C-alpha cells in the first residue's frame, strides 16, 4: 500500500476578492494596494521547466520560513522587501484566509525589479560543470585547469542571468549585464551578491550544509537597492550535506534533485503533460525540504 502524503498540499491559492498580480511556478502574488503585495508560496514543484501534477507537502511553508530566516540574518548587509509575515498584522480583509496563508505567506513592499538574476557559484556543478568541461570557462570566466566535478572554486564567481518567463534563464557575461543595467549598478550588485553569499555560506557550513550556488533578485524601493523574492531556499540554491561531500562526482542534495532523478528514471520525455509523482517520492522530497529548514535554523517546522 502506498504511504499517505504527509499533509494536504496547496497547489493553487484562491482569494476571489484579491487581484492576482502574477503566478509563477511556485508563488502566487496578489495586489494589496499601490505599495504592497501579498506573496503566497504554494506546494507546487517544477522540474525541467514544467510544473508537476503532484505537489510536495509543506514545501511552500518551508520556502517561506527559510526566506524569512535569511532576510533577517542578512538585514545588516542589505534591506529586504518584507513588511510582515505575522498573520495578526495582516489587513482585516485577509483574516478570513488565515488557514491558507498561515506559514506560507508574507506582505512585501512593491519593488522596481532589476531584469537580471544575480547568480553566485562557490562550487562547480550543474550547467557550470558542463560548460567548464567543454570550454575551460564558466560564463566567460577563465578557470584553473584540472577542476573536478563539485570542486570549490578558488573564490566564488558571479555569473548573472537574464530572467526568462518560460524555459531556462540565460547565462550572460558581466559585460552584458553592464550593458543592461549600467556599470555602476552592475558592480554594486555583483559585490553585494558575493558579500551576501560568503556570509550565508559560512553560516550554513557551520550548520552542516554546503551552499554550492544560489541566485538572488534585487529591486529598488524607498530603502534603495533591496533584496526581494525568495532567498537561499532549496529551490533557488544547491544545498549539499557537508558530511557527505566528496569532490569528483555529483553530490547528494537537499533540493529537488530527488524529483529530477525519479523523472530521469521513468524516462519522461520532458514534454507536457508533466507526470504525477508517487506518494513515496513526494514524501521523501518533503522530508528533504523539512530537513534543510531544521539544519539551517535549528527549529522544527510544525507539521
């Protein structure tokens, strides 16, 4: 008999008296007024650029709570867009949706977002490893010869990408980023990204997690350049268990690699419709997300 899912999943939010501002692979964003947005993280999961038919129990709550942890942890370096995640402080019109919003939502400031994702890599893996094997470079950056898969770079590298509405984001050179945003802004975002990553990676390493790579999104608010969207989650980052780290091969992961591996195993052709996941795969993936939250924060998510 297949195991039951750990908890009911939230695949779609339903707030009929709110205007849906945007719906992504995971998050639904609603307009509150001309200054504020409501972010809600669902339990949807995507792989190979498609949202799967099965959600991951508690995933949206984990993503929200990890982001809130990091926003607070990094607040001495960069302001963030969070106004509140305390349901008691939400407008009265949202109180009737408390069950849907609890633990998986936040009210944030609207920001004028930069059209470039700030990607930082501390270790060589994924697309960077493939590019390095073919060219000896990653995003145009010359790297030492002889690196093995999953090796740490001598220093973390900044590899920006343009945002894609559908499909893969496109890696670009820093020079191209300067053409899009200007040299001064690009240099500031690059240096800020590396500073944030180094602080977060050092903390996570102490907690038994290697942050191999991650991406940040920034925008402008009244506070200046502001950290927005999600931060250092298993969806936006590659998290490896430090006690199992061994260069020269792919690493075990806290992220959705388990789902990708299952989809490769069943030989899905990576075309729609995306398949459903067996309960045991959904449960195992949920456990990985919950483990990441516990290791990073030292707290158990109440499930």
